[in-house]
C-alpha cells in the first residue's frame, strides 16, 4: 500500500474518531472543566419577596464567562511556567515536520506526565469553523500506521476550537505523544501544560 493511501486512511479514521468524541463521547470521563458561557453564567431569580420599599433599578450583571475560560497562550520559547502556574511540557505546531515523511501526520516529541494536564490552542487567524483535531496516544505505540490507528481509538481524542481553546484531561500516567493527521488551513500551535 502506498504511503499516501495509508495516510489518507489514517486521516479518515482519526477524523471519524474525533468527530464521534466531539459529539458527546467525552474522552475525559465526563468531567468537563471548561464550561460553556451559558453554563458559566449565574442564574438570576425573577421572583422577589414582598417589601414595603420601592424597588431599585440597579440591575448590575457580572460577566463570569471571562473567569470561566482561561485565555489562549502562544507557544513559549523557554517553555517556562506561565502566570497562572501551568508549565508547558510539549508543543505541537502546524508547521512541524511530518512523521516519517508521511504528509499530514504531525507528531509531538514524547513527554511524560502523571495526573492532570491541559491543552491550549493558539490559532490567531481562526474562523468560526476552524479547529484542531488531536489525539493523545502512548509513545510506545507510535510504530506503524495500523498500531497508530488502534492507539487513536484506545487513546484520548480531542477537538480544540478557538472559542474554547483550553481542554483539560485527567488520569494521564505515562509517556505520550500528541498526534494530528487532519491538516488545518491556517497556522496553529497546541501546548500541553501541567500544573
């Protein structure tokens, strides 16, 4: 089988897996720590207790969506600790060299992590429908296309979009790689960070 055909098959399988994960099959065990703006907004009661005083017209509403979603950060050259205490462990960029010269198959350097981590997307020129499909797979399964395909279905599949550029993942324990096989039209960087 030609390399191009193998990459196309792998891309289709990864895209299907990631689309299913984005449509409700949460790979993090259902513990989404990044809330949508609708869920982050606090409820406001529309009923009031009877009172003898005239009602006030002050209707101050606090915007909690900014606090609920950490801002996206760009890739740091020294991979140091950010202002919020998270340290960049590894980064994967859209202009990375393809893995084993297979077009469109991008793989990060191996990294070791235990516990929780978060992925931060930086996609400055993104439109409404842009995003990045990623998988986190064990580094020792990065051997051939068949093993990689099996590792993707067993691993953690994520869809990162600019509207919610941060996703958290729990229960990691081992040495992994980030993998992307669905090229995006515009440049992006994804950082994996640990507390």
